[in-house]
């Protein structure tokens, strides 16, 4: 008995259901949104009411509010992050200021890098480096955009001290997933995705 004969023996209602399901899966695959590089040259921290509503009602359940939060700002940290993995990676938090409707990204290195001074990030996909010393909101945004674009293009990110390469960041798949979730949520909030 072939698969087609088995399929014909299924009741008509079930065949329609399987055809409908297959059609929906095909449509979802064909029209799935594509990730694209973030335009980090155009820096914007404002968010729309729709993006804030989506984040608050859907995405905020994946985050907890950090205990460093001071009113009225809220610092969102991804719940699934692992402390040991975070200590060896570049981490991102979303900072929301409700009174001005601004949303910021905060990038910082894990605890294992506290003993180093004047660290920089070197992105394989870009020329130049990003300093991690005395950085402002625009620099955090630029680091986040370059990191997100590096993930999309599957390019390496290196932690540098002077001319020495300390390590390649995001060598673990779990660290990439954690950062990618936060960055994608952030860029949706500021209307870049």
C-alpha cells in the first residue's frame, strides 16, 4: 500500500485539514520576514505606542526588571541568561524611560573582564573599533547595531586590548541567542525592525 493510497483512506475532513495545514505552513515559509542589517548611522531612541504596547504585552514576560532600576526608568534583563555565560560575554539590557517614551540599550562586558582597562570591540564586518570606556547612549546603540548585524552576516566579534586580541566574543550558541533576542526586541521598540 503506497502513501497515496493511505492518504485516500483518510476521511475527507481530515484530508482537507492536512491540505489546509500544509498550505498554511508553505505560506508562512514563503512570506516569513527576513532579518536585515540595522542602519546604525540613523540613531533614534524614541519608540511608538504600538511597539511599546507589543513589548509590554508580549515580550516583557521574557524579562525581569533589574534591581538597579531607579524610578521612573526600568531596566529589563533577559530571564534566560546564565550568570556564568554572562561573565564571559558582551551583554545587553533594555532601558525604558516611560515619561519620555525613550528606549535605550545598555551594553556591558561580563565580570571576568573587570580587571582589564581600555577594552575595545573589533567587528569583522566593519572597519575600526568601538571603545568600551566612557561610552554614551549613541555608542551603546552603535555597538548593539554592529553586533546585531554581525550576527545576521555571521561575522566574528573580537574583544581587544590595544593590539592584543583577548578573545572572540559569542563563541557559544546560547550567548548568541541571548544577545539576539534582546537586540531584536530593542530594535523593534525603536522602530528599526
